[in-house]
C-alpha cells in the first residue's frame, strides 16, 4: 500500500546568491523533508512546493535585514525581496503591486476587509451582504459587526450551492457598503459567478470583497475583469508557507479601510508590523509558480478528481456529490455516504488525510453548516467526507483512497441496521421514531 514516509532530499542553497563573509549559509547543506505518502486533504493545507522553500532559504539565513530599515544594505536587500514578492502576487491577479498588502493569512485578510470597510464608512453606510456558506471567519466578522449596530443580510444559496443573483439584487439597501462572497467554497468546491456579482456591485456603487483563498493559483482570477475591489489570499493554499497571506485593496476607485491594528504604519498604514521577509518571498514564489503551472495543474487535478468520483460511485451505491457538478473547482470533492457515520469512516481511514468539513470547525460534532445551507438532510450531512486533490497527488494515492473508502463503507453499512432496513425495501422516512 506504499504507506510510511516518502523521503525527499532536496539540494538547497544552489540558488542562493554569493554573499560576503557574513553569509553563514553552507552551499552544500542538504534539507531532508519527510512527508506522509497519502495526503488527499489538499483543501485545508497543501505541502510547500520545494521551489518555494528554495526561494525562502536565503532570507532565513543570510539576508536577515528588516525590510523597513532604510539606512543600510541589509534592509535594502530585504525590501527589494518583499517588493518583488508583492509584484509576483499582483501579477497573478492582474493587480498593481501597490494594491497588495501582506497579512498573516486569509483569516486576517477577511477580517481586515469586512471590518475595515464597514467601520470606515459607518457614518453613512451600515449594511453588509454576505452568504450563509462563507468561511467561518467571514461569518464571525459579520456577527461581530452586528454587535456594533451594523445590519447584515445572509443570503441563502440554492441546492447546488450557488447564490441566486436575483436575490442578491433585491438585498441591496441605500446604505449597503460591502458585498462579501467567497469565490470557491472551501467545503463543497462550488465556484460562485464572481464576474456577475462584481458587475452587480459596480452598478449599485457598492464595494465587492471575495475570499479567494481556495481559488488563487487554481483558476484564473483578474480583479479588473471581475470588478473585485478587495480580495483575500492565503499562502498555504497555493503551496506556499503557512502564516502569510495578502489582501488586495483597489486604488481606483479607491477603497478605504480602517486598520485593525496600530503601530509603525507599515503596508500603506493598513497593516502595522514588520513584514516577515522569508514568508513574503515564499508567497511571491508560490504565486509565480502557480501562474506558470495553473493550466497544467487544473487539467491533471480534473482527471484525478474524475477518477476518484467515478470509481467510488461505480462501486458504492447511495453516494451523493454535494454542490454543483459543473460550476466547481475539481480539487475539492464533498461526498455523502448514506447510512454511514462520517466520523466512523474517518476513523477507519486514519492513514488518509481526509475531513468531514472545514479544518476550522473540525472539532465540532455538529453537521457542516455549509451542507445544511444547501438543504442536505442532517443524516447525510453527518455522513459527508471532503476529499482534496492537489499538485502532488498521484494516481496511486487516489486508487488507494478509493480502495480503502469502498472497503470501509461496505463494512460499516453491513453493521448498520438502517442499511439492512433499506435493503429490505423499507422507506426510512415513513418510519415514526420514538424515544424510550
């Protein structure tokens, strides 16, 4: 089954530029990375691309200057690296580098975007529109603003996970300041009609924010073509380092934000604090690699996703694919296995990195609020498993996952009295259950 650890030995340092005597980095150093062989959970977090690590290493060792220090060469070197990374991020989304603000990740970016816009324009506008299937940090930011006197409209979604554009149109109010809709859902992979939403927001002169953490580097994104005013980006979703992200903030027409934190006024005064040069460099390199390989990655991931879904559904009956089958990112697959408890299946597949929902809510025993929002029955919501496929996923990993999944679903169903009743032709919905 090819379990265990795959040892990947990377020669690092060859790309590091020659340094003066203060360079303590050994050009012959080898970096050994141990990675678990089976990782189909590429939605929550993906492994760092070796090319990204290679770009970061010099700034973890030799180039250690503060990028905000303007009085010496050490600072100038780091500043140049950060600005290059800023351009790399901007190029991926068709933006100006001056519109990119580095953050600690998409959660901070979402908080900055939603709270920042709402609070800056609160004297004139007190209404926000979002959807019921957004990431938890977006929903919690909106709930926090409600305690400050803001009104929030949480749009429902259709059974396929997509919003109804007519409902969006009717939700606008004279004092609406912001619309926030996720590009690709992190649990069911559906892709919202971002360009259409951007057009509607522009017609109403309302700022449009999108959480694009699951979309950047995976599908083409252009902030000007899509009329996006603010966009949240995460590093570790695109094979970059954890702990870094960015927020795109449009300059024309200008979007104003109230900063969440005070300090030295870095990042155009919107995000005070020293920018971590190695992490910013890693994010920039990840964006550059993604731009170069997006088309190839998307084609390959689509083939692997089709292989996974087709094999499982051909061997196991009563499997439901959650979310729209066409308007989706193929690397995020959410399947419900009727008459099987999802947590039991996860425990049985403990050698495969899977989840029953978002990592941010994985400690909760409640069914996914995203699945409930699309009208999934509670029993089916409890039986859902999310599969993620990424750049380094192999056919062998997919086939192993399918084999184990099919094996344990059949085993768990044989133990289920509900499955036995269904096989006997009993309609479970017709039964009136009583408690003793």
